[in-house]
């Protein structure tokens, strides 16, 4: 970024350069924005600059205080100060671009004034006392729903999104940092056969190939304990080289014959020993011997004190492919097909590439090691999803627009996220190193909230209890209640049954 800024300083590009949507939170990015603004055909488009905020409140944002850093306009205030540009000198986009007033369904002016009052710095909130209560036009198109728990919240959001499909051309999005809520809503939408487009995708560890790899690793690591063994063998991908129906029938016979009474000894040898002498289970014993032969190399690795990552991976994938084969297709064709399978194959390839430099590890830790790596790898669908309904994280929602925005999971420690203490660096140390404070992340979350809240039609949702524990509403909802006071839109939340 610094090299690009230096290049443009020396030789400005002949055409227009537009930098849009950045608050310049990274110093190098702020420097580049300054260069773009100084170019002959350069333009910097600031997202959500509050032109309604009074000068006293704006001046507070210039203070290097923790409270100021949590304000949604803090980043923009610092950027303008760095660029040596006054807020009054920033022109409105409609005036610059020649866009007709009202084009694109912008939020009403009353809503923007409400947002400006809602996000006053703590030092000037006493002015709320002299501020008129916002009128109905400021709350037009705004709804708030409080639900007893996350399950009910997901159901309400799914109904809101499903209703949008009844209006041709209308689009809606759930905007939330809560991945648990996003997964619940996606699952609820499948009740109507709607595959919703989730920008964050799903973790590889939660996809069918990822689950199958986790279960087979756990089965071998525990030496075929009953629960891990049945979990792996009952997975839809497990066929053991035969028809799926026949294989599942043998698994049920194994469960009934050996795993519902006295626990057999470890490993396939223990299972076979429990069947020894029972002439009625000869077919089951022969089937178990075939499974034992498939898993022999992989399970032998777990008898070692240390093993290389390459040896574990190779033995694991050989066993997984052998177990995934059915009577018609090979295990590789079944395990690595589809978007999730391709992602799992790419993941395995990257692990093989890194295996040479990875130190030996205790095989007992291999399942947890694999799970941790797959959990951080997203799988995003390429096609087949609704083009009118979306689930967005805060980053994806910044530059996109829909007719209905559902802001979900508005509880403290979710939106905004909990400010975790840094175990390595104190606040003064972070400041001296030039690193941003935790409060700065809250300010970015507040900016995302305001941008989404400015949509023409907005529904705010939260769960009052999570896992039986009462939740604390997001600080921005508490501010909204304090600002609206006795207005019907304040405390009069709709309770979802």
C-alpha cells in the first residue's frame, strides 16, 4: 500500500481513481486515501459520515480517549484530521455525482437525525434532555422483536425472510456477527426448500466430508470405542465397498450383537474376540475382518508414541477412501465430490504440502488437531442459492444494500463483541507500538450497526435468554430506549412467542 501511494505521488495515473467505503483505520490505508484525494482525478467516498452531528460532539471525537474510540464516527474524524480536511468541506454524494434526490431509496432525514442523536458521545448526552422526542417519521419502517431464546429468534427471522419472497424483486438480508444464529436461520429456511446465501459459508468441519474425516480419526484414536465406532460407521458416506443399505444393516447387527451389553475389548481384535465361537455371527465376523483390514494401517499409527503428520494423513485418507467406497463408485469419487469435497481435498493437499516442515506429534492429539484446522476453513457455495435472500457478516454488509435489513443477535458480547484482554501487551504498550485499542473495534462495530440501521426497512431482533441465562441488550438498544423514552417505539417491543 505504501509503495502504491509513493508511485501515485510521483506519477499520478491519467484516469480517475476512486477510493470508496474505507474509514482509514489502518495507517497505510489512510496515507493512500490522502494520496487519492490529492490526485487530479481522485475522489475519496466516505461511508456514513454524520453531517448532522453538532460541532461540540464532533470536537469530542478528536480526543484520544477510550470513550471517543467507541464512537462510530471516530475513525472518520481521525481520517479527516489526518487529511487536514474539515467536515464542512466534505460534499454530499448526490451533489457531486448528480444523482437525483431520493434516488436509490435513501433513509429519511428524520432517521438520520435520530441516528445522530442516538450515537452522541458520552460527554454530550446531557443534551438529550433538550432534544424533542423523535417523531413517527423517524421510526417509519423500523421494527423491534425480542424473543425468549435463540431458537425463537431464528424462527422469527426465517419467517421475515420467507415473507420477502412473496414480493417479486424484493431482497432481504440477515446482518449479524453471531454465527450460531446465522446457522440456525439457514437451517430454518430449508423447511421451505430455500437455500439461503451465507457469505461466511460453513466450516469445513461441519460439512459431510469434514464430519466423516473427524469421525474416522476419532474412531481410530479411541481404538474403536462403541460411540465413536458407531458414529463413523453410521455416517452416510460410510459404505465399506458395498451397497449403503446392506452396510447399514450390518452396522445395526454389530450394535445389537456386541455394543448393547458388556463392553468388548479395544480394537477390532476385541470385537472379533467377542464373536468367537458364535456360529450364528460368521457373516458378521467376516465383515468385521474386512473392516479391520481397511483400518489396520491407520490404527497402527496410533500405537506409536510419535508420528509424522504425513504418515497420519496418508493412513487416514487411505482408510477414509476405502470406507467411503460403495458398490458403484470409488471412495475418492464419493468423498471428494461437490463443493465441500473439493474444499476438503484442497485442505488435505495443503496439509501434505506443509507436512515436511511440521514436527512429529502425539497421534492421540491428531483428531483435535484436524478439527481445529478444519473449523477455521470456510466452504462457500458457488451456485444454487437464493439471489434475493442473504446472510451477511458485518464486513459484507458494509457495501451492499437490500430492501429489508434484519439486524440479529443484538446483545452485548455478540454485537458488539466482548473486549478480550490482551495477555501480552497492556494498553499503553499497544499505544506505543501503534496498535489499535479494543475500543476501536467497538467503534467499527458501531459504525456497521449505524450503516445497517439506516436502511429504509429495518427489523431489530435479540434473544432475552441464551441457554437459560438472561442476556444484556446491546448498548445501542439501551441508548435507543433512553432516547425515545415513553415513545411507543421505545420500550414497546414486540414479544415473539
